[in-house]
C-alpha cells in the first residue's frame, strides 16, 4: 500500500530533520488508508457554555512555558473521527490548541453504517493528525531535546502521552484510533492511555471549567451524570474519577436512537437529514426558545397522565401504564414504547368516535405540518421528562443529609446538545423543589463525540497515576460501574498503576 503525503509528513515529524530508517513507515501503515470523499468536515466553532463564550484558543490559558501536561487525543468510537491537543497548566487552567473532527456521511443509510464509518476513520485520521502536529506548542530555546519534535524546520513540544478511546464502541472503528495512538506512542517513546468513552463524557464539564480558567474545576465529586446518546442512556452516581455507580439504564433502546427514529417518522421527507435529532428539534421549535411554551408537571400524577392533543391522540409517560403503576417508580429507562406510539400516530388515522387509533392508513398529504410539529414537540417532552424523572426519583429516595451532598447533575452525550432538553431538565427540577441542584451541560460542540474530552479524561487519569500497556485492545462493551461483571473502568486488563 502506498503511504500518502499525510503519512509522510507525520513520518518526517516523528523522525526529526534526519530520517532514520523505515520502521515508522511500517507503523503508519496500521492506520493510513486512501482518501475518501464520503465525509463531511466540521471545524469546531469557538466553544460556548451556558451564556458565556470561551475566549479564542490562542488567548486563554497561560504562557506556554508554564505547561505541565500535554496530550494528543484520538476519538474513533463510532462515526466521528476526531483529534485534539489538550494542555493543562500548573494553575489547573487548560488550553485547547487544536480540535477538529470529520463525520462519516451515512445519510443514504438512515443511520450509522459500520463499513462507511470505518472507511471514514481510515481515510480521515492521518490527515487530521498531520494537521494537529502543526498546532503543537513551539518548543522553548532551552527545551530538553528528548521532549522536542520537528515539523519541517520548526521544533515543537512533544506530547507527554497519547490519549485514545479504547471503548465502548464499534471494535473495528476503535482499532483505527487506538492502533494509531499506540504507533505514535512507540515512535515518540511516550506512554499511551486507553480511555473510557463514557467516562470522558461525564468529565467534560470539568474540561470546560479548566478552559474557562475557573478557580475550581467543577463539578466536584460526588455528582450525578445523565449520559444520553444514540447508544447509551444511563444515570450514574459519580463519586470519584473511576468510581461510577449505575443508578438507571435503558431496558430497550437509547434516548438518542428513539429521537432519531421518531424524526425519520415525523419529519416531512425533505427535512429528513442527519443529524436527525437536531433536525427534529429545529422543526419542532423554528423560533427557538420562544416556541417552548412548556410548563413542568408540579406533581407526579400530572407527570404520568396522558396529555391529549387537539388531534385526539396523546402520549403517556413511559412505564406509567404498567400493572398497578409499579414500573413507574423503577430506576430504569424505557423509550421503545414511546417510539412505537408515535410511529402508529404517523401511520394510522385517529378515530374521533372511539378516541382510538384506527387501522385506516393515512393518505399521502393527510398529515399536516402543524400536526407533525405537535408530534415532534410531544415526543421530546415526554422523553425528556422521563429522563428527568429518574434523577428526581433518586434524589427523593436519599436521606435529607445525603441528598444535600448531591448539588450537581451533569448531562452529557449527543442528546445533551438539545436546547429543549436543557429547558425541560431545569424546569422539572425547579418545580419539584430542587432549585439548588446545578445542571452542567457542556457547550454543544462538546456534547457529541469529540477528542477534546478524551484528552481531558486522559489528563485526569494520568494525574491519578494510571497508564495503559501497549498490548491493550479495543473493548466493545465496557461498564463504568466497579460492581459490574467486568469490574468497571479499572476492571479490564491492560492498566498500569504507578
């Protein structure tokens, strides 16, 4: 296989001004593939969290000579290929020197296509790495040569270690990034850390605090984490860096998967474009927050009641109609019934005489945009209230002294980018007496899969004394909970503790 110009540039950077053999050429073949056009590139805009903009990359943080930790991070767990360079300074602030990603174009498949996603990683990773190397901080005049890389005639600081997603995710996709990370670690003679993808999501608000140079890199442990994406929906109690207890998880499909499929059912055909969840939100609320008109249920019976729309149909809360209502208080998420209901409402006419869904198929054009918009709003409302309800159930189950210790809830993952979710969560907790609980939502750019969060998780694990063996392999299914069969984050093989 021919080594591309991108690979050659990385090879020159690794070797320095004078190449010393073909060893790295063989290493780079682990992750270099011919370029494909079947991708779309996204450069992250200036990061934004809450209502404050993070200053441009070059201006926040402290002087380069103050650096203490520098990592190059790689994320390839699903369909996003992402590379970042993250630096943490002595004062606990951080600088994001580089952050870019490429998303596989799988629009033709109405969802993620594993082969297309894999090929996107293979064609995109090396060029992203090549570009990232030009953003490494320049080395100082008195820098240790062993901590210096050369890119052309420019000397730059060598990363202290590589952070690469190890799991959970698609094993073949994970291999592209993890193998590339191990190759760079060998070439540069630095350690590698295989990072837990969901742990990184949970720690993202701490990255944001560091990027904003806040005095404290909150949220501080313990805090709750609602991690919601296309593949995961779970509520976690986080008491330490590697101590995460699963309180609730989905018994069927993930929240993001539910919203994606609902979007493909509800949206007019010309608006069915990925990312589907974002398209659903834009269609439901074309005027943004001014269109919300949302009132959170003040009591549980109101929360569980089916709200009938002017069209006749209504969506009930998941698990509310179980026998004696017993499942309505279980610490479990369920979104498949909600999806099935909305798909029936789209497909069949509503019989106003019997107040039920008939077996008569809707005719083309019979479903108006107004009714579609109400469907979009209702499916999100019910889903987001269901998510919030388990946070409330857990908090209300704690003794008052214990509940007072939980002052923060992190909401992260791709679905956390939904602004209506942020509104529902805040309104829901406020009306039920939990105004003191702070909600931590990462900036939208850091909700979806990204390498910046992988780099930050790597930094926190490094500071805790953890390293990975070069023999580590990707993990498809990997729990965060130490009580799980696999032992959680530290239960898998391949960790080294200093």
